[in-house]
C-alpha cells in the first residue's frame, strides 16, 4: 500500500491529506493535543515496522483533552478515560479517540514509580495515587500509539506529554508481563501433550511461543500494538540480526511446517518450549546483570 508522510500532510493511495484538513474536522479546544498514529503511521516511523498497514487501514487520530472538557465531550463509545468517535472522510476513514489528560498524567507517574513484582502481582505493576492500571494490554496499546505518533496540533503540549512518559521503563514492565504469561502458557502445552491432546497442545504451544516473541521484542526496546504486527516486527528484526536465526527457525517449525504426524508435532512442541525457555532465561540473566 502506498503511504508516505510529509511535513504537513500524509499521502495514502496517491491522495494527499493535509493535517489542517484533519484538524478542521475535530472541533479542537485551544489546549487539546492532537496526533495521528496507527499501523500506517507506525509502519513508516518504526525501522522494523515495514509492511504494516493495508488498503483497509484507517488513520487513527488521538486527542488528549483536559479533564473538565473531556467529561463534556460527546462520543459514540465511552469509558473511564477514553471516548471514541468516527469521521467519514472522502479519501480515508478516521478513527478518533479522545483521552483524558488526567489519565495520561497518572499513567506517566505510575510508570515512573513502577517496581519489579512477582507473578501474582504483575497486573498491579502500575499504580499511582491509588489508581490501578491492571489491563496492561490496553495500556500498552495507548503507550505504543503515543510512541509511534506524529503531532498535528499543539506541539508544545504534545512534547510535554511525551517527555513525561518513561517508554523504556514501561517496556521493562511489559517484558516481565510476557515472561509470566509464557510460564503459564507453556504449562498448558505440556499438560495437553501428556494427555495426547495434540491439537490443543499445539495451540497452547503456539500461544506460549508467541509470548516468547513478545518478551524478546520488548527486551529489544521494540514497541508493538497488535500481536500480528509483533510477528511482522520480529521477522523484520531477524532479517537485520542474523544471530537470531535460530529463534526464527524455531518459530518456522512451530507455525509454518507440516505437523500432521503426532510424533513430529510432539517433538516440535517440546523443542519450541525448550528454546523459548532458553530465550527467556537469557533475558532474565541479562536483567540481573544490571
């Protein structure tokens, strides 16, 4: 898909969309912060994101708004800190998310004071002034789309927010989160193997190995949102770093090879789990050296 970014506009499928045209549709307040993000933008900004987005991808627009104005904002969907609406453009659809500035500030503070935690408390790793950010996948999506973004309105406010967020520390929290997830998922795979439930075991093993790839990317300071893009970024990363081809081969055997034979399926699952354990152990040992 053809997509490129200029200083004041983006080009999608040979159509130019000026930032000023997007802004004109948003009914912004003076202190609002607006930026564009999503798979198309991320595919351009991230060196390992090549190939992200397709002809059906939307441009995601985010607005960070002061709390009092956020509360009064009308939307199609609404939750505690985020409101969502949609704009039909003649060239491309716009998904618009309005985010409470108070929530962003609290989240930035939570990341700042985040601590290492045991597996039983991993979802409470982030907290600030009694506010818990337990849904780390949802938080990761928000942080990722702020990290891979282009400001289109109120650049000074945008930079102030970005500078508050310790992105590297957040990835440390997510690395530990995925490591814990891997440990749980691999037990499901091994348990089903013992019962000779090979299809279930294969599903569980692929889920477990996915957690290895997620932990691997987060440990390499690579942000991602949807898991499908994590796979793409992993493959792009391996192309640039041949020392990790063994990890790619383990992935290829588990996800792309013929596993109709029960014995081949079993051995492939066990091999993938062992290799995943080795990768995770390497991440943990490297962390302990710091």
